[in-house]
C-alpha cells in the first residue's frame, strides 16, 4: 500500500499506483485512490483522461500489470484483482455498466436480467443438460428474482419484449437491473446519464440514491453531467491525462480553480 494512502476501516477498494500504457502513451499514471463502503464516488475529467481505462482495469477488461488493485469484500478475505478475469471479479461482488449500452438486444428484457444472475447459479453442466429437478427449481428462482428487479426498476411491463425495443432511458435502467442481478456490493457506472434529458437524469439521481440504501451499494461512477455529479456524489476525483489532479467533496471540487478552468467551466459557477 502507498504510504500516502493509509487504509481506512471502511475501504472496500484500493487502487495503488496504477499505471497503464498503450503504445508508449500513458493512459494512467501512478493513479491511487480508495473507495469507501456505501459512498458515491465520481471520476470526472475530459475525454481521454483515463476514466474508462480505470474502470476497465478494476473490472478485469484490461490488464493491470503496474500498480495494485485490492478489493475488501464485506466479511470476506482481501482479494487482489490484478490478473483476474471479468467474470471472477463479478463473482467477488463487483458489477458494472458500460458507456455504450451492451444489452442482449434480441433477448427479452427478463432474459437479460436472468443472464446477469447466471454467475450466482449452482447448477452443474450435467444438471443443465439433463434439466434435473434442482436445476429447474434454481431456474425458476432466478426468474422470480429477476422479475422482482424489473419491478423495482419499473420495467416489469417490458418483461417479455426484446431489449432493443425499449425506450433509451429504460435500456439504461435495464443495464442497471442486469448489473444488480449479479448481487454486487460495488457498482461501477460508466456515464449512466448519457443521452438522457433533464427529467430522466433527475429520475436517475433519485433511483441511484434509493438503490444505494436498499442494496447497501457502493457506487463508483463516471459522468459528464456536472449537475448530476455535484448533486449525487459524496466525493469526486478529477483526472487529467491519467493523473489525479484533485480529490474532495463536491463543494471543494466546485471551488477548485484549476478544476473550474479546465473541466467545469461555466457549469461550475452557474
């Protein structure tokens, strides 16, 4: 662990000196930060600042060879995430959504959520092939749990239609429902409000606050909508060319002169 980042009792994720290069270009440079249990932490910065690259490393979609990423699951042993596959990290309780919506477009809305639940299944391959009693019972349980998630996110009326027929904002909520189906304690959201109008963004803000409380979630999000970031976040980290240039409360970031000039502009002072 970095001496500059002593571990706090409530820390559930520790990123320490994370560095990543693409063809000689550094996408992340000695990035270190912690995520605290049940907080909402936002990563902001311009395009190319390294935000999504950071998400990719945490969730196993990009290799993180330089630096350390440690997860501290509630009531479980510390896990080093470096080198783990995305499905292994998901099994540990880390879920994510994507900047570009990634749904199974021709599958039903209910089936999309059920697919998210598959990482928690206990059925053996033989049981799946033979469709034995235990496998059928587990599938029914998954179906019921998935439908309850659709109800919670007000998507139950779409359960049997294909995902690509949903309104845009509903597709965003479906991604969140599918992520919740993996039973996470840490949820990473990559621009969840992208493409939404102001009313839809306000509804998203209310939903995320409620979900944090109901599911005891910790939220780490990337977002360009500064009104949402300032209203929703407990803490904000600002990145620039893969480096952390500021960290603090929304109030502190709002007043940070370098951040205002470089990233927030008039939005921060309006």
